[in-house]
């Protein structure tokens, strides 16, 4: 409620220095302990991690690579004991595999430059990569003030790029999802590029499939029915080499497989044998996150960004209501409802436009013969509605206490002067911005609300950057490239960044605490920073906000790193041990709220 909002405490930790070095840093008076590293055991019978002797079978039982979203689901309401759910977004082969990548020379524009030359992928390396993707569910518990994994936790589970999943909602069983392996269009193996995510009020985990285009190779004929849509979605991206060993990732051989990715996946962490479900009602695009809130009328509202330059902000409103006494009924809430896309107007209003087959331009004549077409080709449908083209929407986070919603817009160096609008106010937007939406009357299902820019990011001392941090913000307190964010138990905003590095800003990524209310609005303070080469992901508070879980992704990925020559060996700092993406648990020394 508003009263609560106005009395929320200002951040009072001592800000740390911005900068870049080989390790992480947290504000004085806080402990930051490594909780889970790539290769750590997830089960009591997991093998020991040996980076020199990796195998897919071992990786399937070990914590995956590039931890991104982190969610905490309490067990029996206990804030100190619960399930940690963690996305493993992607893999860095050059940092993972010994004697595989090396730095060589390539010629560009007649100039010789350093380059990482990739070895040839083998099936074994691809299988390890596939096993290092997906997610981890692991029981964690605070013992004597310190968090630790519970390896015999009965809910512990690894999901990978091969785990069997089902499809529900409007696109389930549709022709566009049928493949040679799956003529039913309802059975998909794996989830990939799970970036941010969410946890629902009924204790399920939402994994957002983001840059799925990178896993597909091959070519589609120009007369193929998916040709135009695949162009719009950047398919094939061709970065990963999986198609060499798995036909389903070759769009020439299996043209519909890519329609089976780019969804929000709902996982029931309390049933380790359950099949995760791809919820197609929430649309298909490069989903960054899927943070939800129970609206005052009981409907559930899910916010999603589509992380691409000039793409859109979405929200899904369920038809049914959340029932705190009937978990089974809640399990299908995300199959029925209305997906909306945002149009931000110059007058400071935002219209949430419904994406419904048969309404407006979403007709058969325009290529939308059913709601299945609308959700499979969400981007094309939103294009027709004239949604506002944004500067790479990342996490979109509702604040349940205030009716406000925070949209992280990470950057867009390609916006031209003539493409500037009020919601994307800077051309060549290198440092991104944050939009604050105020949903009308605290109704998250509202279709017309208001908004303003909370922050234009970047260094306020460089006039041409045009940053808008408050004057109380120190030289350490400004940041660029907002990506993920979290709201703490007092309703305060914490922002994680992706893209601050020695070259761009002379600093690393980290966590900044941002004041949103009163005179301090727009003041930001640096709380935590990552080691060189890493980005900051997964900020997540436990319910009492006395623990802050953060995910350090791709540490050591600076310059032209390889397994042998990473930019850091964080967090182990042992010869022969590569840097390891890790989840860090931050607590206040002696206990108490993160403040
Ligand atoms: Fe995976 Fe939008 O960052
Ligand atoms: Ca990210
Ligand atoms: Ca978030
Ligand atoms: Ca990002």
C-alpha cells in the first residue's frame, strides 16, 4: 500500500568502489559466500567434477553452466530452508573445455587481429553442452548462519536440453509444432537459453527461453511457410554446433523444431518426475523473464520482455483466479488468458493491447488463422498492432505493494535520431534506461495505465551521455545496461547489470540499489560487483530479505579467453581449475536484513 511505500527505509549500506578486478566485492558488513558452482554436486551420488575429464553423464548430475535466473521457494514457509531453482542459460565452450579453443589470428579489412579459433566440436562436447544447459532444482538450508546445499534433498533435479517436456495452450498439437520425431506437436525434448524467469504464487518455476535462434543451423527454402517468421526471429543464429549431431537443430531437415522453443516453461519443483510444460498462451519470442503477481481480483498477471533491439514489452492476464487452497487448479492458470503488448504514448499513458485472433488485424488474411498462429508468431502479431519498439526489454518486475512495474531496457546502439520517442528517449542508447509503469488503481490487469522514465543510465559526468541519476548519486553509484532486478521485502528496487566492463565503463557489472520514492528517487548505490568478464544475474531475496542470492555468469569472459587463459580463475583461484559461474549467497554479518 501507498503508506508502506512512503515509509520504506532508504538504503543504508556503505557503497563499495566501482572498478574491475579478479574477484567479487560486497558492501562492508556483509558476507558473500559461494553456494553453488558449475560442476558442484546436485545429488548425493553425483561424481566429483573433473574439468579435464568431463562427460555428459557426469554433467547431468552436476550444477550446470552460466547460472542466470535464481528463485527461492520456501519449504513449509521457512525463509531459511527451501528449494533454489536456477536457470543455466548457455555455455562458453572456450572457457569450459581444455585444449579446445585457442587464440589465433584472423584477417579483417586487411588488418590482422587476434581471434579465438574454435576446435571442431565432437558429439561428446555437444552432449556436455546440452547437459550443462537447462536448470537445477536443489534444496538449500541455512545452518549456523551459512547456506548449504542439501544433496539428498528429495526434490533435487537437473533439467537439460534433452529433458522431455510437454506443450500446452493454444499452440499445443498445432501443425507448426509437428516434427518427424513428434507428429503430435506436444512432446519436446529440452529447454534452452533460459535467461531470467519467475516463481509463481503456487510454487512453480517459470523458465524463459530467450536466444533460441543461436542453436539452429541450416537453411529454409524461401517458399517455406516459416520463412518470413524465421527471418523476424533471427533463425538460424548458427552459433552452436548442435545441428552437426542432432538433425532437429538443422532447419533444412526439421523446419518446425525452432517453433518448439522460445516459450515460457513451467516446472513443478515439488514433483521430480513431472514433465515441464511449455505454456504457449504466453507467446513465443526471446523471453527474458516472467515475473508474476496475484492481482487484487485474484487473476495472475505475468510480465515479459522480448530482448531484442526494437522489440516489445508484454503482459499476460489469466482468465482464472489464483486459489490459495487448490494448487492443482492453479497448475493450468497459465493456459487460459490474454496476452497483451505495450504501446507507450507520448502523453505518458501505456496501452496494453490484446493479442487475440480475429480482433483488429489478427485475421486469416494477415496470416493468423487461429490463436495458435498468434502465439507462435507473437512478434509478427505485435508488429501489426503497432506496439512500441523498445531498447531491448529485459526483466519486467511488478512491485506488488505499490502497483508499479519496472522495465529494464538494457541498451540499443542502433536507434537512430529519427527513431527516438518518449519511451526510448536517446539515439544510440549505449547504457539503457528504466521505465516505471504505474498500473491504474493498483490494478495489474489494467489495459490503460501511465508511465515515466525512472532513470536514463550511464555516467552522469559525461554530458553527451544524458544520464539522469540524482545528484546524490556518487561516482560509484551510476550504472549502465540494466538487465535483471528484484524487489525486496520492503518494496525497494535492486538492479543487476550486464555489459559494464573495462572497455565500456571502466567497471564491472554488479548490483545497484535504486531509490524510487520521495526526494531520493533516482539515487543509486553500488552494493556488489562481479569479477572481470562476468555479468550479474539472478538477484533473488529470500522472503525475509536477510539473504540475497546473486548469480555470477561467465566469469573470466574478457578479452580473448580460453580454458587455459581465462581473465580470472574465480572463485577457486586454483591452477588448472577454470573460472566457474556460481551462485553467491549474501547475508549480513551477524544476521539481519539486507539494507
Ligand atoms: Fe540473457 Fe536478455 O539476457
Ligand atoms: Ca542477462
Ligand atoms: Ca526479476
Ligand atoms: Ca542482457
